């Protein structure tokens, strides 16, 4: 009695089994991802079993193989070996006969795609989550520092003359890069803790120098919006304190004031009311802060409910960092606001007088 040929589907499944054995016999191709040859054989068997179950309509294993780099490479190698085996069979399966297995392989492949969003969320919520945030912030600051250096070099004409239009555009590039760098610095400072200042020891500095530095950085933004930036200098500019932290606070406050002011001006001033310290204030003629936004104004990582809702920044880091620095310098950040008329942020610092001070550039460019 003559034995009949096996069904085409069985032949295709035999090709799958043979491909599995061939992959298990080639562990050297996967040595970068596999700890041992036995691991390759185990993964190949698990994937083959899942493909076989899906292609024949059976229920897959209760605990499917965990996605990994090794599993993805084994599946790719298994697919290639399967097609090679199928092409060499005496009874070559048709496309219709091969399709269920190939579709099953595609299903397994889709499941093997790493869920990067979940992995990132798991990493953030893990014990080293804060370290990851700091690493990302540092990775952002490195290229931004290069952009700042190149923009400043071009602005100063060291690479050749620039036109008025190019000077304005370079100023905007510098301001934007500086803003991004400040956000990265804010993240690092938030992780470091609330009582840490970049300049740990008080040092002599000039309030006037800080004011002029802030104005120089934000000038392109102000000019682009047609706003005036006013400076109110103190009668005694040379003081002893923490100029790096003070510069960061004032720059953040002025930048934010410009963001929410469409016409009029932003004023940065320092005075000595009643001789009880130096009061720093940033006042604008902007839209003001609505009452519902006041309760969360200083909270980091808050969410805006509406696109046009008032927020210091998308992450809410700006004001949180400002308050942190102000408190670390021994004061409180106060806010007064009126809808449609503007906002005023202020704080008072005890700053002893000094006879002279180094340039602000030597103090603030390292943060």
C-alpha cells in the first residue's frame, strides 16, 4: 500500500521544527545577547511553540516568552531559517499554506517590540529614577553650552562681521538656548535638594552687573515683542551674598514676566525700604495671575488644565526653583497680582556692603 504525502500544513510545521533545531545549533550567531548556548535553545523552543500554537489556532502558552533583545534576534533568525527550509522541501508549500505560520511570526514579533514608555516609567519610579533625570539634564546642558558659546562668538564678531538682522537672530538663538540650559539646571538643582546653593560661600558682587547681565540676555526677547526692560539700580550696588543664585532667580522671573506681557514693560529693581535689607522686585504690565492658578503657583511638575492657563513653565519648575533659591538665601518669595494689570514678584535679602566686586561673567557662567 502506497503511503500518501503528509498535509502541506504539517510539512510547513516540520520546516518550522527543523528551523528551530538549526537556530539552536548556531548559538555563536547570538553570543552578544545570550549568556550560554542553552539559553538560545530555550528561547528558540519557546518562540517556535508560540508560533505553532498561533498558526494552528491553539491557545498559546499561559506565560509567553518575555520580550528581550535575544528573543527578537532569535525570532528574526528563525524566520529566515524557516523560509530557507520551506524552499528546499520536495513538496514546497504554497503561499496560502505558509501564510498562517508567517502571520503567527508577525504576531510574536509585534509582541516582542519593547514597551519603551513603560520601561522609562518603571525606571523613573525605581530607586535610580532621580539619577536618570539628572543624567538627561546633563546630556541636555552639554550641547546647549556649545550653542551658547558659538552664538556668543558670532555675536561678538569674532568670526566676521554680522548684519543687524543676523545680530538679532543670534540674540534670539542665545536667549532660547540659555532658557533651555536654565531648565536643565533647574532639574539638577531640584534633585540636589532645597538647601543647596551653587555658590556655597557668600562673596562680593555688583547688583548693577547682575541687572545688566539679565537685561543683555533677555533683550532679544523683549525687542521681538516690542517691550521695554527697565532697570532700577540701588544706591549702593556692591554687596556680599550669593550672586549665582540671585542671577538665576532674577533671570527666571524677568524671562517669565516677558512671556506673559504683550505690551508695556518689565521692570527689574532693587531698593532699601526702611533700611531693612535690599528688596529685589520684578514687575510687569502683563495679564496677571488668575486666582485658581495661585494655589499651585510654586508647585513643581504641576499640570495645566487648559492650554492658555497661566503657568510659569510647562513643568512648573521655574518658580519652584526660584523659591528654593530665595529661601536658601534666607528670604521668602512674595507675589502680588491683579488681572489685566500685571504681577510683581519680590523678596528681601540681607546683603552687607562691599567695596568692589569681580565681573558677573566670572561668577555665573559655570552653572
